[in-house]
């Protein structure tokens, strides 16, 4: 059994919490997020017959990336960077968060989640912007917290990236 | 050239000046390079190092793994030497363990007994019923000072759980997440109040529970404590953190998410699961209770002793009453401090109260309820007959198997009256005026000198009395119209042969007949016979040897005798 610390990063209201709510086991209520600024959930999965336990640190999202404490990122083996597809500004926040994460813990694997796929027609992040990210070498998965589309895939991708 | 010369010059100078040091350096170099030599050097200082650092925990920890390896290897190769070495300590150790375990069992038994019956325990049981908790849980909460319920070993950087131990089998929230959250909260406090790394969060407290946190460079030990732990529990945690870092420092540093590598740290963590219960307070009530119990016991003892004494005295009295003829106890009981005896009493029996006095028992404590009856005990029948028949002076009554008789000279009128009245007396079946006389006639043994039919001196008085009785007997037999036969039987001792003894015995019988009945009687027939030594008064025919040997002249004398047998010839009781 391998354990990994994973952080969920993203701007305000990008849907981090809803995104994982259906896929993780949790014993803490959401109010920890707004008080302590972090809430911890657990996600267990199996990659190529290897059991992996992901301790998910859901970090309270604020558009000001500076409020993310380095201590919360310390020791993480990877992270999920969540962007609200309907708000282009959240992609910028994600970029800053990514820079901060790299700054704090070094280059660890991460997956960019373009969330709210169910509202695709309202998206501000268009195809060119999406491909630009892919070209930059980012792993990008389009997800929907509402339908669950892409969520398991994102976890699986991250787990593989971390174990590589 | 000049420079080369200078170099040579300096070299020579150095060789001259530093030659001894150079040599020493070379020697040292050789010594350091030579493994054997180095081993020897270390060997010389090693015992001293070990001695001086004997109490250094680091040394102990460092030596533990190789020692364990060595012991394991030794046991694998041949377990006997170690077994032999341990043998003298195993016995006492096992005995000690067994006795300690017994003592603790007794202690726990005592505690259980105490808990089961005290007022406090009833209160706790009620509380358990009210709150739905188990009784054991309530007892634990009430007597617990503190208990370390869980201990976490947490990776300091990631907050990942490395190891988790818990006391008992209670339900524990997902330790992984608790571990992460603890770390997050710790970070939160540190970030929020901008405190230095050294002043990190040490404890959290919520109601009965507190979490003590002891950080190390790589990992944190967190202990979840119920109740209030003493300050000196902190060093236990510090020691655990230090030990774990010392033993597993490398593993902690290289930790990549596989917690199973830190499995060996569990014992250290388990050592943190301590607990302490409130010492039983000694209640002064206990003393009072013991004193009360003592007084009660004394009273019971005294009462029991008194009751036992009374009962023994009653029994003694009743036994004496029962032994007395004419008194029959039907029932007895203690009522109102008195012994009430109910029974039957013959008017001629002894006064029961007099029996009490004679037995040294206070008659005032006895109440007799006696119903009169006529007892059939011979002594009472005789007393009753004496009272009713009022025999004249010189006449005594006797009773044998319900047949009343008398001895002595009695007027014919009295005899006639007695013959009529006696059978009406309870306990008397028949009045036989001759019976008592027959007994008198049959009673004497007339004794003789050895080998002769001559009576020993003094026997003539007996012979004269017998002759008178016989005459009287003949007269009464005539009055009663009865006939009797009296057989005079002669005996000898075992000395001599039958041929001599038989005639001798016959001669002795004849001599007596001549003395007591020189003339024939009207109603009594006299006959004589000799039986030799065949019916000895002393000794038996089977073993007459001692008698024959003449070892006992007194016995021989008693056997040289004449006896009389009376038999009724014309019917009537005999």
C-alpha cells in the first residue's frame, strides 16, 4: 500500500469540492474548508495492481493565490489544478498556483482539470486555449462534477504520473 | 640552478631538523595502515569505552541490533548453550510472573467485589442504565485519571500516516484522514499566528479528550488522551520521537509513501499507550463498618454461647428426668424464658423439681405439666405393691417377671389377703408366696474340705438356716396344696479322677441332706446326686487345666460345693 499526499488547487468556486465529493471517502464536513482552510479526504484506487491511497488536501480556493500556505503544499506528491471552464480568469489563477506549487515542492506531477463540462456552451476557454496548454506539456482533462465525466480518469492519470 | 640548490639546501635542512618527527609520522602511518595493529589498538580501548558509556541510551540502541542478530544466530546454530545459560533465571522469573499474575487476579477480584456491593457502584449502575453506556465504561470513566487511547506517527512534511496504534478495540475514525487533518490544523495554527517552528502546536483539548503532539525532525508523534495526563507523560512522548528517529531516521527521510517499512516502530509507539486509574481512597466509613460488624459478631457470639449453654442445661435435666422410673417426657420447649416439660408421672415417682435441684439446675426456670399414670417399671410396681399390701415387719416383697412374692414370717391372714389383692395391682400378674423362698433355698453354695465330705468351718450356720427355711417352705407348700422336689447336687474340684470324684460328690450331697432333712417332709421330696467336677462354679470343662493343675486353690475351693435345685411337681408357676 502506497500513500500519497495530493492537493486540490484552484480559484474560488471552480468546483473542486463538488468534483471529488462523489469519489472520495470523507469524515470531515465542508466547513473545515472555510475555517482551517483545508479539508482532507481519502481516495483509494488501484493502478496496475498496485494499491494507492491518495490523501486529498482540498485547499480552500481563493482567487488570490498568495493565500495558499506553503505548509499546505509541503510533502505533496502531485496535485489537481482545477479551472472553471466558464471563467477564463480561473485559468490565470491556476497558472499562478502552478508556479507557486513548483516553487514550493519542485516539479511534481499535476493534472489540469477543465471543469463544468456540462456547461460547455458557456465556456470561455476555447479549443485554441486548450491546445495551447497541451502544447505546453500540461496534462489536461475535461471534467464535469455534475455528470462525473472525466473525474476517475483524472485521478487515474495523476496516480500513474506519480508512480512513474 | 640557484633555485635547485636552494631546494636541496632546504631539503637537507628539513631532513636534519625534522628527521625524528618524520620517523614518528612514518611509524604512525604504518600503524594506521596495518589492520591487525589497528584492531589491537581498538581492542585495548573498547572495554573502557563501553564501561564509560554504559548508561548512554544511544550506545544501548546502537548495540541492540547486532546483539539481537548474534543471539538469533546463536540460537539457530545451537540453542543449548543459551538455554543452559538462561536456565537458572527462567525458574524464578516464571515463578515471579505467576505469583504477580495471581496477585493481580486477586486484586482485580477484590476490586470487583468492592465495586459490586458499594453504594457508589449502585450509583454508577444507575448512571449506566440512564446513559445507555456499559457499566464497565462508566467505571472506567469514573476511575480513570488518564488513558492514552491512540498514538499516531505522522510524516511531518506530507501529514501521511506512518503508523497508528490504539488501546483496546474501540472504534476509531479513519486514522489516515485524522493524521492529515492533525497536520493541517498544526500548520494552520503555525501559519495563522506566525510562530516559529520551535513553538509549534503542542496540544489540543476538547472536553475529556486532548491530543498531545511531539514533533521530531522527520516525523511527529501525536497521542490522543482521555482524561488529564500528568506533565511527566511528555518525556515519554519525547523519548518515543527520539527513539524512532534514531532507529528509523533513514527510512523517515527517504519515505515515499510505503508505511509498511515503519512497521518496526510500532512497539515504541505502543509504549506510549499508558493509563492510570485513581487510587482507591480509604474511607473512614470502612473502619466504622468493621467495628459495627465486630460488635454484631460479638453479640451474636455471646447470644449463641448463652443459647448453647441453656440448651445443654435443658438437655441435662431432660436426660435426668427420662432416666427416672415413673417419669415419661412427652415434649419440651422453651417458652417465656422457662423450660416447659409436658409428660406422664407416676404418683410414686420422684418429684421432677427435686431432680432439677439435685442436678444443680434452678427449679424456678422449669415448669412441669405432668399427667398422672401408673408406671410399670419393676421398682415402681414393687413400691406400689408395698404401699397397698403393707407387709408386716420382717416381711419383704420381691417382684420377678411380674410375679410378686415375699420372704419372712407372715401371718396366714395377711398371706390370704395379699393373694387376693396383689393381682389387682398394676404391674403385678401373680402373687406367689413360695417364689421368694425358692430363691432363698437355691442361693447358698455349701463348701467342703479337699477330698472329704466335710464342710469347711462356718458352713454349719448356713446349713441350719437352710434347714429352717426348708421346714417353713414345706409348711407353705402344704398350705398352698403344692408339691416340690429339692435336688441336692454334690460337686468336686478338678483334682483327681472321675472314679474318685463322683462318689465323693455324692457323699457330699448325702452329708448335706442328712444335715438339713434328717426326716422326710410332707410336701417336699429330697433327693441327692453327685456330678463330680462336671459342673464347676469356676472354670469350664473345656479348659480345666489350670484348675486341675491346682494353681488356684481359691477357685478349687469354690468348686468343692453342694447346691440345691427346687422344682414344682404339681403344676403352678415356677
